[in-house]
C-alpha cells in the first residue's frame, strides 16, 4: 500500500522534478520492500493457526479417509477376512472399522478425563451387536465426533499435562499423536481388504 501511494504522489509531482532526486530509486525500492513486508505479515496473521486447530485438522484427515472406505465396502463384505495365506485370528473389515472407533473413544476419554463411553470388547473390537454396515459406519462416525470434542480441550498451554490412559500417565500431546496416527495404521489394512474384495481404492466415487 505504501508503494502504491508513493507512485501516485510521484506522478503528480512530475517526472522531471523527481529525476533530480538521486535517491529516488533507492527510496522507491525501500517502500516496495516495506509494502511486501506488510503484506507478508498480514498474510501470516490471517493464516496463523492454533495448536488446537492443527490437531483438529489432523484428526479430520483419517476421519474422512476411513469413513470413505467404510462407505465403499459393500455390506456383504463387512465380514470379509483374508483366507489366502496365514491370516488366523485377524479382524474382519467390520472389526477394523470398529477397532478404530473404540480407540478413538478410549483416547478421547483420556483427554476428557472420563470413562470410556462405549463397550471396548475383546481386543478392542467393540460391541458384538454392531455388525451391519449402517451400524458400523455410524459407530465410526460418532467416535470421530467424540474425538474432535476431546481434542478441542488440548491447546498450546496444556500439551504436556498428564492424563490417564489405560492406567498410564501420558502427556496430552502423546495421546493426541496416537489418536491421529492409529487410524492411518488401520486405514492401510482396510485398503488391502478392499483390494482383496475386487474394489480399487483409487477409483472410489
């Protein structure tokens, strides 16, 4: 803005008079640099985000990604378990999605300082009564809503405060990091289950 104002002022004074000022070029350059600095500072202020906002965005990534896969897998394949190889005792597709949800609830509860509000189930696979595609996707979606609520309590000031997670005292930051990374780990397994079911994850609607 400073540079623009100077340009119009200089024009009004006349080019001939300004040419006599041997420092004009340097002055204009300084004003230009100042203008760019002001613009950069304004942009930085408008894009600056809090730790809480960054964490929320980081949770939204795996939220959208895993829900997309859960929606893409046909209902009939929710009980799918790999059989070509040694896959004894592995989770079904439905159990993978439920496992993400359970851990979301567990880590969210730790951040909120309250008890886990859902049935954890064996191996953290969630309630046995949740099996259909509709039930599982709702369970997963609701777990991320709960996790967002919990992450909203974490900020720059309390990152290193300890919370209780499964009997261990951990910094809030460690719990948030786990909450962000864990769904991505299971996401990779869900990708493979879709591929084994004849669905290309790169061409989902």
